[in-house]
C-alpha cells in the first residue's frame, strides 16, 4: 500500500524488513528533503540577518509546531529537541533534580516493562542523590499489572512508564493510569516514554494530564539524531536546565550566567538542524497519506493477520504478550523451547529477513519472564501480509532444523 514510497525496497527488492521498532525506513519525501535542504537552504538557525538562516529557523520551528499540534500542545515553545531518547531522559532527570522537583528520599515508580533508556537515568539519580525506585509488576505474559500501580502510587513523586512496549507490543491504557493518578491527594509528575507509541498514534498530553512526553524521530521515518521531550510552557519555564551553554543562555558575566527563555532554555549548543528538517518531512509524509488515523487502521489489519498466523504456530514457538488485538502495536516477540533466538535471527538474515534478537534493552522484562532474550519482528506501514507470510514460513522452517 505504501511500499513504493520507500526507495530501499527498490534497491533491495527481496528485502523483508521487520525491525521498525528499532528504526524505521525512510520515504522518498524525507530523503529528498534532506538533500534539498543541504543544497538550497542550509545555515545555522537564529542568525536573523540573512535569508538562509531565517529559512532554516522557519523549518526548524515548523517541525516543532507540527509536533506540538500532534501532542495537543499550543506552541512550539513546548517542544525540546534532543539527540536521542536516552539523552532526553538523562537531561530531564537531572533537570528535575536541579530544579528541586525531586529530592533525596523521594520515591519514583518505574515499570519492569520499560526500555533501559527509561530506567538507567533514574537509577543514576538513586545512586547519586538518594532517590528511591519502586517497581511496577508485570503479569505472566509481560504486560502491565495496573493493580501494582494502584498499590504503590501513594507517596510517589514521579511515575515514568512506557506508552507502548518494544517487546510485548502492549499499548498503555492512558485513561486507566490517569484515573489512578487523579485519585491521589498529591498528583505525581507523569513522564511517558512515547518512543514506540508516537510513530503509530496521536497522543494528546492534555487529555491525560501527562507532564512530560519523550518521543522519537527516527522511529517515525526521520533520520537519527532528532528526538524530543515535550511539556507545557509553564512547567518547562519553571525548570532550571541541568546543561547550559550556547543558545540556552541569554548572557554571561564573570559572576554567572542568565538562562534563556523558551524554547532555547533546554537546547544547549548547535542543534541537529538537518535532522529536524527530516522530522518535519516525515510528519508531512504522514499527513500526505491520511494521517495517524490511516496508520492505525492499516496497523489493525496487520495485527489481526499476524495474530491469526501465530495461533497456528507449533508449540516450540511461544508469543510474548497478549493475543488481544485491542491494545497491541505491530511488535511481536517470541521465545523458543529448544532454540536460541540469536540462531534463529541468523538463519532469517541469510534470507534477507531483518529481525532483532536479544533482550531489546529490556533486561528487567525478560528477567521477569525467566528469559535471557527473545526474537522480535516489528512492522510498519511499508510491510504487507506477504512479508508476514514469508517471515512465518521461514520461522517455522528454522525451528525444525
């Protein structure tokens, strides 16, 4: 349906790319935008005296404006670009400490289903500043146990949790989490890792009272090096930036410095301008194909088709996660009774079938399931039912070797 928009499948006609949860392929619109920007418009931003800089600045800010709209925010001032999600969580966690939003002995609540990027920065705070981490439990299939949140939320200062799992494909029930947090006398800060969620669906932060949303560019078809975190303007303005230089400051004297206003306050140094332009192009591409509603509709059909195939697999191959199509993304991970996932991945790779094996940066999730790793196939809009058929045929053959 959308496959012809992606040049890599012309270059490699036999390619079955099933690793989009790691990074998505790029449509021609994005590739062309990068080339055009370098050839015609490139300059550093916010050098207002000349036209090239003004055009670079316009495109950079337009990317933020489109993001803000998708997240239900009101201004590009509420979007902070970073280099990757790990960087975003490190910046955000240290900024919350520096601003006094978190203090020694404060409790924060994390999920065992989360990516290491949403775990390790908080563990560093625990080591360096005495923050106490509590853990949300998982069900036997690796999905979130919401009763665990209810039992542990009292007295918590912050909850940081994935909006969709990169292993089980589970989509977090935002309404249920919101209701749990609303029931508290003192509402904790809510940080949502939207890295897997954002490429597939719109999420309006204000609808669920999400304080910080961390999202990704390269998983939504832009180039690497452009991620972001988002928050309402008054909250961002109240934060004292943990890292500060370049455009993030207004002035410097021998006595100190004055942090800049928004949106520059939390963006130290020269940003990834070209990759912001690539993100803008990826969002414009999504608009051109009918928006996120079109992606969700196409995704639902692939999820249903994939789950139907999984139900007929031999018992040697076990799905991690739920068979419920309602709260699932296009991410499917498997364990094996008699095979190592790395061995299966290598066999598939020899057939130009691209999947990922390992722990997928989710050691706590795999440990809770008693697994050292799994094999993951993940889909996006350029995949077809033919890709799915080829994958499962090869998977079954690989497990009988």
